[in-house]
């Protein structure tokens, strides 16, 4: 069974630039999650989707972060404009047991 | 008070020894509990769920103490491959998973 796919794996941008991450969940999984993991901390949920609807986005900084899952399968997470403190690994997970993808390591300089 | 608290370690333990981690949680109504394992620069992976009656999976034993609001993970006969960060995870109902900061374990040959 294919796992959760994410791209890119690494991204380096300057502050105030924009960036987008992509996630393809495990086939058939209705739930999809985006987490932010800052170095030395546990993952923090940013947004949870059930199919193409948002279940929880209470911890998403909506002034700069946005996410969508238009067709209920793939999802994109965007940051615009990026700040230094956004440097982290962005993890996508899918399914009730939350299988995680490899993550995208973002460095904002 | 943090929702989920763990001793960050590091724990440096000789191979073959027994090691135990504790984790405390603040929401007494929390219903589901898990231990995840995260290797360096990798994504978290579910190690085991924690049930009220306690549960064992090979060398790993997880226990839940609702009265004191803590869960524990015991690793017996530790192997070099057990070196990782162990994340304590708590869930209230079907709401988001809340991760602790993780406890770093290094098994020494």
C-alpha cells in the first residue's frame, strides 16, 4: 500500500516570499491533516479535513496560512508571506490512525 | 500548564536495560492515548495505543492511570534500534491529536 506522499521534501525561501506544499493521502482516506513541527517540539495540528470540508482549523494562522482540498483527495498548504518563525517541518497525515508522510522541511531566511 | 507534558530527556540507556517514560495530560476528559515513535529527521509512526487495562506488545508495555492523568511506556531489553524520540499523544473524543514534545532515547552499546 502506498503511503502518504508529500512534495517538495525541502524548501528554502526568504522571508516575505510565498510557498506551497502538496500532499497526496493514502487512497480512500477521507481525513487529512496538516501539522507543523518546529525543531524540538511535537507536531501541532494546523488543519483537519474530512473529504473536502474543514473540520478544525482553530490553530491555523489564517492571516498568512491557507489550505485546500478541493476534490477531497490531494491537498495544498500555502504560506504567504512567510516569516522566520515558519521554519519547521510540515507534515501531512491521513486516515483515522494518522499515517504521516515524510514531511516538507521549510527554512525561511 | 501544557496539555501534554513529557520529560524531553535525553535518556541514555545501556543496551539490554529497561527504560520507562511518563507523560501527563491536563484534560481529564481525554479519551484516547497513544505512543508514537519518531526517528531523527523522519515522520512520526504509531507505536501503540494505550488502553485503560494496559497493553503489551513484545518488549513494549503501555499503561494508563486516569486518576493521576498520566500514561507510561516501558521498554524492556532495549535494543540499539530503539533509539528514537517517543511522542506521547492524547485525544479528546474525535478531536485533534495533541502531541507532547517527545522524549529522546539513546541506547548505548
